[in-house]
C-alpha cells in the first residue's frame, strides 16, 4: 500500500476492553482493525491477529510499529508478535520515549500510554489549549494547557463498566444495551437504567467539563474520541469535535518523533 519512499507503520492501541490497530501509509491512515482485548494472550495468538488484520487490509508487513498497551501482562506478547511480523522490535510507549510534550503530572510514568498518544495528537491536530475526552473502560479527560503541556486530567469509570457493575451488584438488574432512552424518566427497569447510565454519563461529562473550564478560566475546544464518541457527543450540552482515530494518529506521531 505504500508508494515511493513511503513507509507502512503499524500502530497498536491495546485497551482494557478493545484493541485497535491502524496502518499508516506515509502520513495517511490506510486502514484500521479492531478486536476484543482478551484476558490472556500468547505471542503466537497476537501474531495471528496481526496477520489477519494485515491480510484484510491488503497490506504487506509494516516497516515499523509502535505499541501502546495499558494491560501490563499483554505488553510482551504484542511486542514479540510485532517484532515477528515487522522484522524489528517495535517502539513501546513508556518512560524514555520522546514525546515532545512537557508533562506537569506529579509522576509522568503514571500517565497511560493511550493518554500520551491522545495528548500528542490533540495538540498537533487541534491546537492548544485543548481538552480530550477519551471513552473506554474508563472515561479519561486530558487537559493540554495554552503552553501545549499536559496539565493533568480526570479518570472515571466508563459507561460500559458502569452498566456491568450495576448488573453484577444488583441481583434484579439486567445487562442493558447502551443507548439513550426516549425520555429521562424511565417507565421500565431497562429504560430507567439507560437513563442513569447513558444520560448520566453525558451529564457527568458535561459537569466535569464545566469544572475543567472553570479551573482553566476560559472555554477551550473539546475533542471526543473512543467507544461511542459520536453517540455521546449528540447528548452533550456543549459543542465538541469527534475524532475517532485520535489515539492511533498520536501513536504515528510518536513513531515519527523517535525516528528522526
């Protein structure tokens, strides 16, 4: 898929629930692939998943790869698999990797790899200051200040985790489909739960963003990414930009920053 001197670079974002792969041909995103993150994974299983994804995308082995993994036990299998498929050990987002972003976190090593990628892409593509809301197993809010530094953020339970927790902890509450109900006041248990979980998530994000803007002392752009970003954006009071490939593009930029 790469032409001329362009290189295929594979980006892999391993989250607690979903693993996303993005193949870049030169600077452009040529294709994406998504799979459920398993609790356990061998290097051979990860390699087969990579080969399946590359085959579906009609792509040759990548010239380089970069991995962001928030599940420590899965880092090594994915690292080995990417080395086998690409012929060279991939970059792994973590301490020692050049990001070009000043971290104001008390301990920068605590910042998740996906959050680092989000901040890098948001600053480059959406400017600074900017706030990112990344939806997944957790709902992460990341703040880039006017100087382009990562000022910190917020970590909360994600909407799917909230729904699972309700069903697991309360014997009479079922698992629900995560969609907004027609009205806030539910007339049956499932709609009441959807109101609390889905509309509650929108209200929580709106409220947290209000608090963030209050601390910043100004309204700044908000970028929404992750699971169900477009659906949640439609429920929020404020205008936001939906950017579904933000994390993958941040990984591509990190790969570039460490290959200059």
